[in-house]
C-alpha cells in the first residue's frame, strides 16, 4: 500500500478530504504511527534470531567512528550530521546490538558489554579501571555515550581511523514531504498489514473529531497490529525450535 493509497484510505475511513485533512497533517500522523508500529515490531523480535528491520533501508545500521588517542567516551547521538527529521530517525540507534574495534592490522575484535556495577564489583573505581591505554576489550553504555575500557592507544594496537564499529537497531524509515508527493513509497513492514497504519491514523483523527466510528477504528487498529506482531514473532520458520528436558537432581 503506497503512501497515496494510505492517504486515500485514511480519508475514506474518516470521511475527510484533502482540505479537512491536509497532506501535511497526514504526514505527521502517519510518521508518528509508523514509528510506533516499527518500535513494537523491534520489541517483539528483541532477542530473536531474526530481528525486524524496515525494508526501506538500503544499508545495514552500522556506525563507523574514528577513535581518538586516550579518549574513552564516545557520543553516539552526535553522529547525526543533519537536522532533518528523517535522517535523525534513520540514524539514531534504538538499541545497541554489538560493538567492535579494529586493531592496527585491520582485524575486527568484538568488545564485551560491561556495566558500571561490574566495574565497581571488580574492586576498582571507574577512573582506575584499565588505566593504561591499549586495545579496548569492554564497552559500557551510559545514557547517550559509549565508554571503552581501556581507552584506545595512538595506533599502537588499534586503528584510529574508522576504528570503532557499532551495530544497532533503528526506527522506521519515515516519510518525507517529497516522498508524499512522489507517492510510491510503502511502509517497510509486511504488506498484508499495511492497512494497520491506516487504521491507526484514522483512529487518531476520529478521537480528535469525535467521529461515530471511533470504536470500530480502534478495534480494527488493535486487531491488525496483533496479527502483524503475531506474524513477525514467527517468521523465522527455517530455524528448528527444539524442546529439551531439564535435568533434575534428586540428591
């Protein structure tokens, strides 16, 4: 279902037209619900073998960051180089999947996640943990920062240029006004449930205007989203899920 199809369907469900429900307002509502639905799909597949990603993206979500000699903290929110709403949505990580560092021979090494509590339980204060610079082995997630332990050295054991790689999950590839004009882009989740987005937006319009079909729209919205989540949670059919017994110690 293209963006133009979505607009037409939403206006049909809410008995509106382009004057009473403008393209600009629809864009706001569609993007809001698009992100919410994709967020639910990501949450549904968290920890699964095949995790959800918006099919409109053309590249994997991977940050490549330059390391700085003796710098442990890296701001992963400051990597966005434009203020456009779409680019921010595309590049800001919702969750970190893993972190790697590149050594001075160009080989990548996975880092182990660690928490501030882990560090304190090791007997060291945070500033004293891995005091000597070297090839990072651990990373701590703290608010919008990643903290590396130890801090990288100046090209002795790591490559500074593009030496940090962060794998993450991101939100929906939301629509721009230009894509609304073009009218061909479709939501990036399975097409049998594209109308879930239309019902979600129609429900917002119905709430704002006290439409008599508000309960019907709410029920359709909820049911279709449940169907979508149910499908997504079971779409790794090529993996065998084998039940195993739990050993019981009778001693």
